[in-house]
């Protein structure tokens, strides 16, 4: 998969969401084979999804090296966050380094 194909698929899925109120997403190509996506999607109920992905494209495959998805309530409270940060507290999670945070627990 090429960078442009991934971005087309990404933006198509965002645009097809019937609960989307607005989106402000940007991307930056980092030649020769990487990209960074960041932005905020606002849903009709006022919640927001903050997105960041750092991608590398090799041999028609996409490798997401770094990601973070923060889903916030209307009043900016964390509902959940998925990320793959090197969090020492998450080392025992079976999906490490990928893990989920909620306001009370990490799984």
C-alpha cells in the first residue's frame, strides 16, 4: 500500500461516518516512505476523538510505529485512550506496547 492509498482510505472512512459533525485532520508526508497524521474528529453528541499516527510504508505494507487515540467527553473528560507508548505500567498487558487507558484502569 502506498501513502496516498492509506490516506484515501483513512479520509474516506472518516467522511463516511454518519455521526461526524466536523473533522480537522492533517497529514505530513515524510519522504521517502513515512507520514504523520494528526487531528480531531468531533461527533454530533459533542465528543471528540484526537488522533495521531506515525506511519512507515514498506513492501506494500503499512506499519504504524506510533499511535494515540484519545476519546474525550463534551466537557474534556477522558473516556478512553489507546496508544502504544512505552508505558512501564502497561508491560504486563498482553497487547503491550499497545494498551488502553480509561479514567480508572489500564487494560
